């Protein structure tokens, strides 16, 4: 039998190296390579033969296709992100910053399921049972029939889950604490993460349980460990938020049984996480008084339209390189909008300090925010406040043209529902008429600058 040989594996990306080095050639991270023991050569290597397999039955594309059953937790925002509830037999990876509320949300979800009569298990590798019980008492969930265990050994965890009736949902908090006795490496390494996650997901597929894996994130906001863990699970959810705000956003970035880029909004309170049924009203804030540099954006998060406030501050700079501070938006996208304003509309804004913020701690990625950002910048530069009853959205091209964006009607309906009466949108798109809204089509950034810089009547 061949002897196990040492391997040097990057703990950031999972790449293997023949020898140790200070910098990983695959992901360029420093001091992430750790020596791990690899198993003996597997079948398929030189001198080994694969066992004879059996052919699988081939079927056509057409056939009976029933929707998978769903297990609803009763927490509407969580069920929405999961695609209508969790699918039995699926593996779900939930990541987020420390202290953001991952364990609190999952404990609330398990308590809701337990109150419906489902058998649920919460296995913590980071906290003792007494600590979990204290959190449950603080949240008012101590009477729920949630089964607890504190364990990190993968073999013991599998034995615990397989004992008695098959659980409907199992939470593993967290996968970075798992370790398998058959792998000679420390907990949290790539080998341990891969082996532990694979064993738990296999259990979910065989028994029909839903396994929720909690994962830590790196400083870049990515789930720590190799990407192969994200490929193995059926859904990947990110729990986002700023500790300076009480709002938390649960975002789906992968879902084999539902839409991606769907979000659920929660509010952190003394009694745990509460659902936010109408996030638009909260993210817009109180806007009774018009303020220069403030604009209302109608954005889309998955299938949900959300109104949010874009805040901009433009001030003369005394620095050779003016400062650009952006929170909640792409800084490269801001540089592009500033260049288009200066080159296509003649707005002298390049030598000013720019501060841009999306209120409420939200992160906006879609190009529909271009028009609202440009309007807020021009408003702050000129000192003219934009109308408080106007919603703005559209994409800006490098030519200076304003392009229409998708789901215009959904955005306009959300604006009308919250009492806005005017909408500044791209011209040339599909005609959308919503009762109570007056539309102002904008063809180019020059038209936008003329509208935003005009003195209010």
C-alpha cells in the first residue's frame, strides 16, 4: 500500500502545491498555504484500475415533472429567499459576518418548525448547550421542542442525526469547526471542510432531511474555505448588514430550486430578528423636507421592487487627487458616471470631493441606479433640492444616452404605492402608465442635468 504523502493546500482557494511557499500562485493570497496529509493514491492513478461500473438508465427531456415539496418555516422573508420554503433533502449554506445574526435567525426558524410538530436539531460546534439555551430564553423560544447538541466530530454528528426519527431540518453551526478523525489535519482546513460538508450533504440526500450549514466569511465577504463547498450545496445564502444599522438582508446567490438574487429584509431588535414587510418605507426614511443631494431610487432585488434613498455630497477639494468615498455602490461605476457627466454634459465635477451613500446599509449592484446617482450629484453640486415626490431610475451609457431598464412597471407601482407622484425614467422604452404617477422621460444626461439644476417652481 502506498504511503500517504504531504500536500500543501491553500486555505483560501483550495489549490494544491508541491511545496510550501509564502504566496499562493492561484489566488495571490499570502500565508495561506498549510501542510496537509493526503491519502494514498485512489483508483484511476497510475498502476490502479477502476472497478467495472453498471450502466445507468437514460431518459428523455419530456416527462412527468412535479414541483419539489416545500417545508415552510413560517418566517415569510426566509421562505421567500429559499424559494417558497426549504426543499427536503437539500443542503443550504448560510454565510455572514460574525455577530450579524445567523444563529439567531436559524434558531427562530427551528423554533417555528418545532411548534408545527417537526423534528428539528440544532448542533453547535462553537457554543455550549448552556449558551444556546440562554439565547433561546432571551428570544422567548425556550418552550420550543428544538433538540440541541454540542459536537464537532463529523462521525458523532452523523450518528446523532441518524438516531431515532429522521429530522426535518438540521442546523450545523458552523462548518469551520467540523473535523473528521480519518483526516490528519486541523479543523477549519480545506480537507476537513470538504470532507465534513460532503458527508452531511450525503446524509441529507439519503434521508430527506434539510441540512443548513453555517459558514464564516473572509474579509472580502466570501464564505471562508474552498469554492467546492458552495458547488456541493443546493443553495447559498448570504446574511448581510452593517452593525451601525438595525437592518439585515438575507440574499440568495445560488438556488437550484428557486430564484437567485432574491432578498429578505429583517430588523434586529431586543427580541431577535423581526421581518420587515415593507422595506421601501424604511430605506427611504423620512423625506418631508427637500435636501440637496438626495434622490429616491426604485431598485429591484430579485422579484421585489425596493425604494431607497441615494445620498450624495459634492464639495470643493483642496487635494491634488479628489477623494471618492462610496458606501453601498460600486466605486468604478461612480467614476464612470462622473466621467460621462463631465464629458457629455459639461458638468465640472472632477475636481470635487465626492461622498456617496445608499441609506439603510443596502448594497446596490444594478445599473438602474446610474440615473439616480447622477441626479443626486448634480443636485448637491448646484444646491438645488430634488422633488421629494419623485422617483428616478435608468442606466447611463458612455455616449451620454439614458437607457431603459427592466421591470419598469413594477418599480413604478411600488413608487405609487408609497405616495410618490412623479417618475424620472429613460425615454424610448416601453410605455408604462401607472395611476397617480406623472412620467418625465429623459433621453440623455444633458436633459437630466437641465432638470436637476433647474430652480424649483
